[in-house]
């Protein structure tokens, strides 16, 4: 995770928190944040050191609208897949 934040735009960027109890294939927890300056929607493996960019968004309000209802899916067995699918289906949010 340190390497990920070596980029000053990532390290100093304001973040929007999308929760820290996400799961994928039953594994977790993962923390998901959106980095305003890079537009990256990022998942961090809370128990390890894995970092995954799951999507991109240039606009915070559009991302929040795209991910409406995210809290209800965070604890799902494969909630991160729901998150990635939402990003794939939004024209202004592309998978990274």
C-alpha cells in the first residue's frame, strides 16, 4: 500500500469513503475509497497489502449516484463484484 501512495496526487488527495467491510468471493474485509485528484475508485485489502483500482470517475456526484445503494451490498459475499459492475455500466466511470 505504501507504494500506491508514493504518488503525491494519491497521498494528498481528498478521499470519499465507501466503507471498509467489502467482500469478494467471501474474502475480506476491503476498504473502498475514491481519490478525488486521480479519479480512482480503489479497494484496499484491510488484512493484507493488496490494492486494486476497481474503476475511475471524474465527478464525485456522478460516482455517488452511480453507486447509490452501495452500503446494502458491502457485506454481500461478492459485494466488490457489484461495485465493479456498477462502474462498468456507467458511461462516465471506466474500469481501470
